[in-house]
C-alpha cells in the first residue's frame, strides 16, 4: 500500500474561519451524556 496520498495528519480548511489541525475526528459519545431518568 502506498502512502503518497495519505493526508490524515495534515491540516484541513473547511471554511475561511475553520481549520482543523488534522483529519482525525471522533463522533460525540452521546450515550455518556444522556440523562438516565428520561432515557
């Protein structure tokens, strides 16, 4: 496998005022924030 196009650790600009330091993201862990009484 070649790594020539591998860009996970490079910055990514999504908008004029939003630049990510790298392209690794994690979805929010919503189960840890849920209320046990209502859910």
